[in-house]
C-alpha cells in the first residue's frame, strides 16, 4: 500500500509470460481491487495472459455498513481476504476493515481492527505478516515533535506494540515474504529503510538503508516486493506531481543504483501524483500494479521508459491498489 500526500491512482501491468502451452480456453482471470476517494473498493477481473481488464466483471464494496472511510492502503492475504486501512474522518476513527473474497455492495466487514493512536498521528501504510496473527501499520506525525512509528496489531485481539522509527518521515511499508524484513519508505529522507524482524515479530533496533545520489530517489511514495525480494517503487521529484517507477535488486543497500526504470518522466504519458504499487506473481505471470491519475492503465510486457499503454480505464480518484488470486 502510499505516501503522506496521496490522491489518485492508475494500474501498470507488466506481463512476463512463458507458458506457451497453456490451454487458451482456460480462464486465468484474477481480481484487481482499487480503493478510491469515493470511500469504496472497486474490483475488476483481469486476464493475466493479455493484461486486459474486463470492465463487465465488476464489484463495488461501498456504503455505510462497510465502514470504509478515507481508505489509504489495501492488502489481500493468501486466503484472498481484503484488508482496508482507513484513516477515518470526524467521528469515524482510523481502522482496518477486513472483507471476505466474495464481499460486494453495502456489506459489513468480517472484522474491524481499531488502529487509532491519537490525533498526533495518521496511519499511512499497511503490511500483512502472512501465516501469523499480526499486521503492521505505519504512521506519520501530524502534530508535535514525535518520531514516526510502526505499530504491530493482533488481528484476533487488537493488542498492539509500538516501535518508534528514527527517520525524517515514514510512508508506505512492505513485509518481505520470509517475514524477516520490513521495507519502509522515508520520503523526506529520500531513502528506503530495511527494518529487521525477530522471531517474535518485533522490529529489531537499527536499520539498513538504500540512500544516496546513485539511487535516484527524490521522494519515494510507494513500494512493492516480488517473491525474490526485488524492490519496485514509485518516486516523485520534489516540487512536481510527476513520477517514475524504479526497480532495485533484492540485495541492494547503501548508494545502490536501480537496475531498471520501468516508467520514466514521459511527455504526454506522465504519472500524475503517483501513489500505490503492488507486484504479484501468479502461475507463470508477473503483474505489476501501480497507481496514478484517474485511470487504470495496462502496459505490455518488457515496458521500459515510456511504453505505449494497452488499455486505459477511467475509474475516478483511486488511491490504492492490490492484486489477488480470486477467480470469478
């Protein structure tokens, strides 16, 4: 899920397909979930072989019963349950709402986790510790002289443990599939923090960072990881609302240069206020989902620099995106 100043989204899909012998009649559609500023989550089917979004296969989770209010990040776990991090507004406190894979319409969540930690902080990023009872939520201070923090919550009990992070700021977070490292963005510090996780799923003291002139980092806003640990992120030059997508090697640290630029500052194809990035591997396909502008956009495999898009769908004010394995 993601930066302090988010607003709009789009979907970037990079398909790497090797299964030429797959049955062409077999349905390989999966779901994309998009949270929007309209306080809802929209779901579409996408064919992972072609990157084609089927707008006729659509679900919308919306309404008072859902508890969705100012969604800032979304994640899907291995059981295809949808976790929505809501900043809340007015009398509605920050909370994580959890929905089943069949959720649609004005439906109440299966569970709610209260993640309010006081008016001095706002939640910004969500990470799931698969196979455990824990989720992690990152917060940035909006008042006072507090350090940013990450809080670990129990899904079943709501119990929490707080870890202050010695950084200039804090935005999006992602947990490595091994559960050993949280990757956290420090937009104002122009760096990626690598925070170690111990066997008790606590954040260990100290951190390693990816930072320096060679990294090309200006204002990293969103991060996603592949199963091999490769790092994908959105970066935005200070003073602009345009962004690009950078890829770093899994073993990157210090002043490491990105190994690839998936999307750059492209005339007429600019990623405006980019926010939200997800990478998911399914069967033999790799799908990269990114957010910008008011659209969902799919790109062909091997996109590099300024590729022409395959498909563009107007969705209206999306703010976060996730990919899951649910078949319709």
